[in-house]
C-alpha cells in the first residue's frame, strides 16, 4: 500500500494545483475501451495510468482492494489464485475495474447482482480540490457521492482505489444451451432461469427474430467427461459461431446441450472476434471468412487489438456500438424495430437487475424502476453519411426513451443537452459537482456528447467552410481501404509494444 499511497499523494497534489489555478483538466487512464474520441491535452491531465495493481485481499470477508486500471483478465487471474472470483466480470478482458464502475457495465451474472457498480463496497477518491476521502453506500455522509460516481464517467473526482465484493471461485462453468424460436420464448426461458438459485450466469444470442439460443451457466468443480470446450486458442471456434452450431445440431432434440468451460475461458468467451464484430473487419477488407483465415488472422481478432484498430482507422464514427436496456414487456417491439431499421444480426441478450434495495447509481437515470431489464447489444456498421448516421442513432435513443429503457454511456450519446438531462438527475448531479469541487472536470454530458452537426438543439456547431487540410483528411479517411489499413498498421505496432489504445 505504500506505493499506492505515494501515487495518490502525487495525484492529489496535481489536482490541487489545477484547482488553485482554476484550470480545467481531464483524467488520463492510459487506455480505453470506450468508442468515444479522446479530448485530452497533455498539459491538462491527471495521469492515473500506474494505478493498475490488485493490492489486498480479505479472505474472511471475501473482498479485495483494487486500483482502477486493473483489467478484467488480470483481476480474474489474481482472485482465482486466492480461490475467489468477482461477482460480475465484464466479458471483454481489457475493461478495467474503474471503467466498469464509472461507466455502465454488466454481464451474464447481472441478473443476480445488478450492474458492476453494485459489487463495489467503497471507493477512494481524490476530490476536485485535492482532498482524498473514502465514499461508501453504507456511509450516510458520502452515500450520494458514491452513487453519483457510479456511471458518471469520472466527472466527480479521480477514483484511485475500489473495494470489491467477491464470491467463491470454481474450476468450470457448466453451460446449458437452450434453443428458442421467438423473442417471447427467449424472455420466458430467461425469466425461468432467473428464478433458479442454482444458476450463476445467463445470456442469449438472437440470430434472427425466430432463431436464437439462451445460455445458462452454473459454477462447478467437476466437468462433463469429453465435453470440455475452450475459446481462447487460435484453433478454437469463436463463441457466437459455436453457439449457433450447437443450436443447429440440437433443434428438435428433447434434452438441451451441455458442456464444461474452464471458468476464465467462459468469462472471456467473447474476446476473440469481440462478440461478432470481427466479422465486420473481414467484410471491410473483402477477406474470405472461414476457419483458415480466422486462424491466420487470429492475432488481430482479440479485443485489445481490434479496439486499437477501430479508433486509429477512424471507423468508430461509422460503427453502431450500443447496449440498450429495455423492459421485458417492450423487448419484442424494440427488437423488431431494430431489425426493421438496421437488419443487424446477431443481437446479444443479457438480463440486468437495476440494483439492490436502496442502490441508485447515476447511470440508471431518474425513471428506471426495480424491474429486470433486458440489455440488447447492437453492434455493426451504420450509414456512411454522417448526418444519416446521427439520425439513426438519435432515432434509437428516442425509441429507447419511448419504451421506458436506458442506453449505456460507454458509447457516443446523440442527445441534446436538454434531452440528456430529461433522463438523468441534473439537479442532484450539479449539486454534488459544486459540493465536491468537481467543476474543473468535464461534466458527464460533455464527455459523452457528440457534435450533432446542427441536426438538433439550439447550440450545435455552425458549419464553416472546409479548408484544404480538412478536405484532405476527410478524403483520406473516407477512401477505402486507407483508414482500415492505417488502423491495422497502428494495431500491429501496438501489439509489438504490448500497448492498449492511448497508452503512449
């Protein structure tokens, strides 16, 4: 803890310096999994990139102290070495503990535990004036700060340490695949599994309106003989394709298919191919998509590399990457709407409990109740035209609002400021910004918003004549396959120096 405390003291001094000089600043983590662009400036950052250690376990209480830049794969490795496991592990290995807390994160155990922030017991945070305090949902004095830090994108202070609740680890996840032929059948299977106390993990994939699979996982120390499956080697199948193969093989069978997956391989089963986003890369480069090409290009198919390439290529501005939480009663209507507007398949399904009694993170907005929500993951290419792309995303946001749902803020938000604060608690949030001296940090809206190019609102940017430099840049990124090749070259360099996007 000595090194941690020394680092926090340095961060505190830097924040106090910015506060006294009334200088706005941003937090630099060293890497990102967000699809949003970075707006940092070197002389106006607080560098927390070295806060990447798992520090201290309490095995009696099943808790651990973790610094915010610890990625999920390092966290799982450290906790399993102690016979423990996080209650929620985000499915992509480079999502960090701090990112999961400050963003809106859940996974296939969220039906039981809620969002990732529900598994955090306390945080150490450097306030906007440099003071260092501990905030906890159990402390009446800091409860509001803790809840509003959860999901507000690091806009209330610099989080430097998190205390996390753990559970007992087991060697395998026994996964049961259940085929479904409609959205309503999917919901029926999900709800039945949610009420089964032996179930630890639930998620699903819809390949079409009338074809999908729900996957139910149970932690166990025994494996099914001859049915151990992994997904982390170059010769392994991508998980979503494996699930579809199981679906095809078991249609008409009375007994559902079961197999054993080593626990870490299950938790990061979507890493290779980043769910099914890797398929878009093959399509972009007009490359055959088969077992041989997937094996040859396997080093490029992991999350860390693909996210790096996505940002460097400039294609993050053309890709729909949204997780949208929808009430069960409106799920079929919303999924049908998604199909009609985009035709994008597959879709990911993940039930999420908003949180335990009394828990109210900022990211839940002001209108979400306590009913289970269905996270619908939509990932694919959108329109090339920027205005059409903005309109499509705004239409999605309006539809989510219409059905009483909520979107995750790790991605771009296309709301006007008035629309955004109609969803979230502006008064309570700004009160805490003032109370804890956080106004030198960008607000959560400033962090998630995009330029709507005059398509909505009264204060959007006014288009100015395009200079030759802007023209040349735009034509470079818009000319196939220049942007993609640049992204791949940058990602290759990143692999060679083992860096995440933004690390340097």
